[in-house]
C-alpha cells in the first residue's frame, strides 16, 4: 500500500501518501513555493480528508505570513 497523490493549492505542493500511523491511514507533506517542506504523519482516514487538512494547514501558514 504505497499509494501517493499529488496536488497543488495556492502555489504550494501537496503530497498525500497511504501510511498507517496510529488511527490515520494517510499522511501528507506540504511544500511552499521556495521548497520548504513540512510533514504530517496523521493526515486522515482517507485521501479527501488528508487533502482538506493539508489545505487548512496551507491557509494557516499563509495567514501567518500575511499578518492576519
């Protein structure tokens, strides 16, 4: 089970990987346009939820950099 999905959101790269960690079945990594990456081991129970969480994390990171 080495399924991997890639997507982009607001210029950031998202990679979702099938990975059983505790109660989650998927992990995700996000990378900003400069290449700085972050990994979350417990991304979600399914691909859709892991993608949602990745996008939420990107929105949070952007709010910090935009001073909101």
